[in-house]
C-alpha cells in the first residue's frame, strides 16, 4: 500500500475506490470553495480587487486542497484512540480463549465475533486477521498485517511479542496477561494526564 492508502485504512476507510474518492474530493473542493467565493463576490458587491482578490482565491484553493487531509487526520486520531482504549479488553478475551484450549488462530476469530458489540473496529481487525489465517497466510504475516492496518506502536510491540512466543514455544496466555496489564496502565496514565 502507498502512504495514502495506508492513511485511509488507518482511518477505517477500506473501500476499493477510497483513494479515487479521496483525490476526487480534494480536486472538487479545490475548485468548489474558490467558486463559492467568486459567486459570493458577484452576488454581494463590492468585491476586492488586485492582490487581495488573488490571495483570497489562493487561500480558498489551499483550504479546499488540505481540508480532506485534515478530516482524515481527525478520523485516524479518533479511531486509534478508540482502538487503544478497547484493545486491553480484546486481549483479555483472547487470553481466556487460549486458556480454554483454543488455538491462537481460532481464538483470534472468536475475539473478532465476540467484540462486535463492544468495539466494531477491534472486531473488524480481528475478523480480517482470522480470514487471512483461514486463507492460508502465515500467522506472523497475518499479525503483522493487523498491526499495519491499526497503525499503533503498542500493537506492533504486541505482534512482535506474539510472534516470538509462537516461535520459541513460550506461553502465549502469560504474555497476553502481562501485555494487557501494561496497556491498561498506559490507558489509565493517559486518562490521568488528560484530566
């Protein structure tokens, strides 16, 4: 994926034509906002002249061009906060599934189904990872794809830990307990900092 596609995936926009819609929106707003300003000057005279008019039109073009980028940035920030907030609960559920005897692949699919009510974004990520695993993708590659789709450093660290635990045969459930506690502590510290 190129950087624009990755940013749109981080924002939760996965449609196949998302990039085309995004660039079309940027182009349309770059033309539409200055057009509205010109129309407003025509309807409500007197219109500015000279350098003021040109600078106003250029500022409107810039606003129209960068407005979709600002909107995507806001969506990414909101979605990543939501993912970070809901992820410890998903890890606890994953740990319970693993301790109950499910393999990691089956546990990932189960978390994808069961988290649907609590967090649709987490549920979607785990469900996609489960589909990749069912399609025959290696577990490490599927987990790395999940980390890339979420775009969070904490998830990258978790994925690295799970890959190492799987490779060296250490207990996955103990690793999940430690990591979910660390994420909860981080979430609490961020809440205290915001307060």
